C-alpha cells in the first residue's frame, strides 16, 4: 500500500514522465512531417513503409501515444485513490516507478 507522501511523489513523477513523453511525441510528429515532405520532394519511399506498410516513425508515434494514455490513467488513479481500477499493466508501471523511488524516509 502506498503512503500519502509516496503517492504524492508518484503523481509528480508520473506527470513529469508524461510531459517528457508529450515533448517526445511532438518531436516525432514534427520529424514525420519533415520526412514525408522531404521524401515527396526527393521522390523516394521509406523502405520500412514499403515493406510493412508503416514507417518506424509511425510505430514510435503509436507507442508514445499509448504511453501517454497509460501515464494519464495512472496519474488520475493516484490522484483519486482509485488505484484498483488500473489494469495489471498500469499497476506494473506504477510498481516500477515506486521501486525506483526507493523507501520512503
């Protein structure tokens, strides 16, 4: 069970991580747009996209969006005390962050 100070720390850490993930997503979206524009101008296709139908940037964008959603749910659950509403995957993420923070002094 999380103590109140540990829970508050987790909320802060989760929000900071979400903000970093959002900045990463913004950068990925910008790079994808620049790459698409450059590829059209140079008349060359992305090899990964040709083979799989999706570029590595598309995959990174999707994973980053999923991470942001997960972090938002975890933060909301911590704030409202509804930690039990989280999926096992979401609880595992919180547990990893909790372990990294170490014991509460």
